[in-house]
């Protein structure tokens, strides 16, 4: 055993995040540790953002992202903001370049404490998302749930933000859908060979929308940053909104997404520290730091 590692329990507008400090060590946070931490009400989380030493010149750190079921994720916008806030508090630095399994991304903390993450360029090709079969136009794919002649949800847009997303457009109240019931079926639908994050989006104006997300590997969450990016890109592509949109999320928090003319998608929002502790990255056994005990 390589010894315990420090962690901070944080959230990105309600998206439950554990930032794990794995710098200077060769081991990884295991799926078993993730499942154990998620099984404890005090450390229940949506994603672990494990900060490792850099692998690539020009990047500060490699970030390994785990979902609460122990699976890996390529992108996590809300978690990346938490990582930036933790590192900015530690170092005084405001801008960072990270590597994740989806590639290199940059992020910065602003004077008002909000943080912007450059989530990179969206991808729309069916093999890139990925989908199991060819769709020439992923603005609307054939997929529905509910009675065949009166589907409850149908014809989502599909987008990769490094990770796979399906966005279902709803005209009426986004809260009226049983996403906890449909989420698992859609996440694991055979059309998504790597599963998918499932979002319901209600466009309320060309600059605003409300989203709810069932996350791949994590279930219902209070916010999902990459889903916010996917929803805005898909909404702009289908002329439902412009390219700069504020989103309300189930936790009550607001995110802002801008799909810039250079094709990069910028996610902006807050991050919040809750408490710190140390944990065993192989088992998930943990203890709260006494000075941060509530
Ligand atoms: N909460 C994250 C997304 C996690 C995505 C993950 N559930 C997956 O792709 O497997 C966010 O803020 O972007």
C-alpha cells in the first residue's frame, strides 16, 4: 500500500465531486475505492477527479476521472472547476492546462471566483460519439422510449464533448418526466456502445434553458457540466438557441456555456469546498481532517 492521499469533498453547483491529490505517486484510485466512498453518505459523490503528475510537456497535471460506479469518464466540466479552485487556493496560480483521457484542456479562475473551462471542440460524427449504427445527421437520431405510437421521449440530438451525450428536447415542464425510470434504460441502450449521458432540455428563450441529466455511471445529478455544453451546442445546431446560453440545473445553480466561433466550448460557473480528509486509494477507507471537521 502506498499510503493515504489527501482529498477535498467539493461540489460544482451541486455536482458532487471528490478532488483526490494523487501527485507524486504511481498508483491510481481504484474502482473498489470509488464504490466504497460512494457507499458512505458523507463522501457520496458523482465524480472523483484524481490529480496525477503530468504525463505530457506543457500540461500541469493529468486528471483521471471516475464515476461513482467505478467506471472512467473522459470529461467532467463541473469537476474540472473544483480542481481549478483547489489548485488556485494552493498555488495562487489562476490558469491551468490539464490532460484527461479526452485530451488537453485549459481552465482559469476569474476575479469573482467563477471558473471557466475550455471543454474543447464538440464532435458530431456517429463514430465519434459513438453510436452503434450510422446516422448521417446526429442533430436528430432515431431513438424513443414509451409506447410506440405515443413516445414519452424521442429523437434526441447526439454530441460528443469528449464523452457521449444524448439531448432530448421537451416543450413542456422538464420536471414532469420520470428521468430516474427512463435514465437507466437510455444510458444503456444498444445504440450507445459506450453508454451515454442522458439530458432533458427545455429551451426557455434563445439565451436560456433548463436541463436535467441522468449521468452515465452516476445516475441523477444536481448538475452536469459537459451535458450543459452538449445541450447548448445541440440547441444552437438545431437553431433552438444562439451560441451563448445560461442554463438552470436541478441543484438550482446556473451555468453559462459559450460555443465560440473557433468551435471551442467554454463552460463557466462556481465551485465550492465542503471538507477535506485523507483516504486509501485502493480501498476507499477515509478520515476527515480534524481542522476541517464540521
Ligand atoms: N458531471 C460531469 C460529467 C460526467 C460525465 C460522466 N458521467 C461520463 O461521461 O461518464 C460534468 O460536469 O461534465
